[in-house]
C-alpha cells in the first residue's frame, strides 16, 4: 500500500491552540488571572518545556485515518516546534521521517518510533537525537486538514506544477488532479495537495524527494495558520474547537494553554521560521534512509532551541 504523505495539517494545532485557549479564557477565566498564572497549581512544578514565554512541543502527523486508532502506526510528519508568546516567533524544525536514528535500541527510521512505543518513544528518540529537554507532544490525523480548511471556507495556495496521480489501491483511493497556479483549495483538494508525491508518469514531481515535500509542508503550514487566524474566522471558533477535539491528541495541560492565551495575540505568522534537519538520502542495503549531518544539525538546534538544550 502506498504510504500517505498527509503532513502539513499538523500546523493547525498552532492556530487551534491560540483560538481554543483564547475562547476558554474568555468563558472560564478572567484576563488578569491568566496573565498572572493564577489558574491552579500549574506553576508549582518546574516545567522543562516552558522557558520564560517559550513553549516547546513535538508535532506529529500519524499515518492513520483517526488519531483515536493510531496505535502501532508510523508518523508521517515530525516537526519540533517552539512558540515565543512574547515576541511572536515560531520555530519549526522538520525531521524527515526516513531519518536514520537509534530507535528502541537499534538503528531504524525515526517514524518507526511511534509504531514501537507511541508518542512517548517518539519524544524519547527525538530528545536523544537533538539533546534537548522535550516533554510535550501534539498528535493529529489527516482528517484535520480537511475539516479545518472546510471550516474556514478554503485556503489559498500556489500549486507549483500539475499534480496528477491515481492509485485505486490506496486507502482511501487516490484521484489527484490539481492545475498549477494560485487557487483556493477546499478540504479534499488540500488533502490531495499534501499527499502528492509524483505524477503517475514520474516526469513531474519533487526533484529532491522528501525534502521537497517538506518544503511544501512548511509553505502550507504558514498559509494555513495565517488564513485560519483571520478576523473573519473568529465566528467559526465552535466548529474549529469541535475539530480540535475530534482530531487532536496532546499532553499539553489546558492550564498551560490558558496561561498562554493572554499573549496569544502577539503571534505573528510572518515570524514563522522553518528549517529542515540537514542531510541527504542514502541507501543502506535495500533500504532508503535520510542520513543527517551532525554538525549542521547541532548548529540549527542551538540557533532555534537554545533554551531547551540539555546541559
């Protein structure tokens, strides 16, 4: 069965968290309480994944039709994300799913970690790889991109080239056809845009393989968040919250979201910095891996997540 390339939808968590926490703040707490952190005993225990106004979490898109039935599945997308709620800076480091790392005691593709041990093993694997304090995760299924795009009335995207691909054996079957150019994609079209890998003829596709698809993810991330947070979509918050509950699994405490709500308005989608772990594809025996460059990776982590690096 063809592997799914349902990836950029995890960006919706950023928008959802801002909208969701802001709504809950207005309904259940007053602004002063949230601003001062007076929302329970959340500050009684040191939190390694919140440094000042920065929060760190691992965003994972699972290769499953439902986040509730994702046990034993591989991650289709892995993005280490930090959000600075004071400056509005968002840093996203994409980790190619074929990256060869130590997983469950042996060298394997990083996307196997979730299949072996769920979010906990994914966090452990990434934490060891990048030498960072990492506790929080956000996991979503691919349905979320369709629901979100439909809820906001479509997302405007520049399709880089003709995307034409059919696979009746896929689950669900694929019938992708998108003309190149700037256009407003509906939920299914957005789903197809993200799943596309190559045309059936293989004459058109991403020249640099998975790295090219990651760049498409990152572009979609920025546009989806930017367009989700438009003022006109405030009235659509109930639908967005329903989608959040149905398609998102996270261990970030609601109190953390509420504390962040007072500063959420400072998030600037133009300040989303996206990078990819440096490296290149390589076959080891019959298996294709992504082999990372250690020194370049360490430099990126230092630049993007310095506060969270282990001593």
